[in-house]
C-alpha cells in the first residue's frame, strides 16, 4: 500500500486495511465521524486517571441536562443503548428486583406503542430489554383517538421516532398530550437528529419524558457514546439498568475516556459556527457535482433543504435515457478502488449521493475525479 493511501493508522495499515474516503456520512459501518482534536485530547487526558464512576455519571449528567433543558442526563453507550435503557426504565423503574428480572417482564407493564409508520430496525433495542412492540395507527377515528384507544394496562411507554423516512400526522407534542392524559411516558429516538443544535432542547420542550441522541455522528464525539436526557426519575432508572450495575444493560459499558470525549464534543457542538461548517461542505459538494456536468442523462444537484441535517449533499439523478452503469454499479466500482470511495444510493437505483460531512480537505477532488471516470464509462 502506498503512503498516499495509508489509512492514517499504523495499526490499521499493519492489518492490510485500505484507506476509505467516506462519502456516505456518519455511518457506524465506516467508523462514524471524525473526532476533532479537542475531543481526542480529552480522551487522552482521561485515560490515565481514576474516578468514582457513579459521581462521574452524575456530574456528566448535570452537564447534559443543561445542554438539553432536561431534569437529568446520562451518557450511554451509543443511541442504541439509549433505546434499551429507555425501555428498561419504563418497565422496571428503580426497583432492584425488577431490574435483575429483566428481560423477563412478568408482572410488569411491558408494551411499547409504536406508530405504524415509525417501525424501524433498531426497535430490537427495545425488545432486548424485554419490551413488546405494539403497533397503532391503522384503526378508525382520528390518530389521537386511535392512540388513546391503544393505551391499556400493559402500556409501559409510547415511542416517537425521528428521522428522514419517518412521518406522523400527530406531532410529538400532540402524542405527549394523549399519552400523559393516561400517565404514560413518551420516549423519543432522535439518534441522527443532530445537527441542528436546536434539537438538543426541542423534544424535551415538547414534553418528551426521555430522549436519546447519538454522541457520534454530527456531535462528533466517540461513535460508541450516546446522550440520554429527560425526567429525573426515569434517567435514574436508566442509570440503574445500565453498566456498571448488574442489569440488562450491563454489557452496554461506556468508558471514562468516552464520557470525557463526549463532553468535549458537546462543548464544541453548542458553541461552534455551524454556518461556517456548512459553507465548507457546500463548497466540497459543488466540486463533486461538477463531475456530472455535460454528461447526457445525468442530472447533478446539491440538496440543501432544512430537512437535510447532513449538510449540502451532492446528488446525481439518472434520466430514463441514461445508458451508462447503474447507481449501484458505480457505488460498487468506487468502493472496490484504492482508496476505497464509499457513496450512497437512494431507494431508487437511479440516484447516487455523496455526503460531504466526513470528508477531509482534498478528498472532494478525489471523489469528483473518480465519479467523472465512472460516469464516462
């Protein structure tokens, strides 16, 4: 492997791994996001220290509470752990016997209501805690009436999932109103909803009882961290249902170095100039979309709407008359190169997109050149 195509890690190079240029965004399968220097330094500083872990959790949680506007917070081992301990907290609470009993939910409220258009792969995290998912939204009457009718004596919580594919005609605030009328908590998955920074407080302000975010992705902390915030009693229950305690969440261990890194990342995230960062991303996307200029059958655009939290994204759409390789074929060809360039394809094979958020200076030009070559085949 040439020096130019080094991964940047001596250990990874020794394993024979290829350098990857990440145009897919903050995805776990490619390693998440790039941690800024101050985040890495915070982790190094914490590595050779000893602390009282319960005190660390409490003090770090106070910082998260300030940033989210919640009563309390907890650093968790990724947003997926946030989902797991949300469910555990709503079912077992702070009862030590019930905590040890999970995932056996005998004698507990153990159903989580989920809107039919919010079903998603990571709901397995709720089930890992022992919860049963029950769908609502296909009955008669208004959605509010359907939700109210779906709540029963077994309902532990109502979940609300945010993300580009998910829609619901009932707002989070409206769901909260219905659920709270029957004393049922509402738990939110906002894993990929940062940025914008305003979302840190938005869901708590709308009445959610527990909210989880990824600590990696746009926050750019350690990819294995997550943020949990909400009602003080439920956050404490979540803490008791997670490592270092003997509980269903024992395997979800978050290290002191990771907590330090996440706090540094959050400090940066809430104070940084996001507009300046987006301007850089737009410039890189302009370089990339230029690769499709003057190629018949290709429509290159920059997608930059408010719903696009992952920056101005370079997208290529292929017309019906396009007779070149499919988006999937181009994706596979780029990934097989050295360096390996990873890009995304849409649900329609006639769409290819490149997110700039994980690129480094100089990589947009490499991506553009490789795309130009493949589009010209």
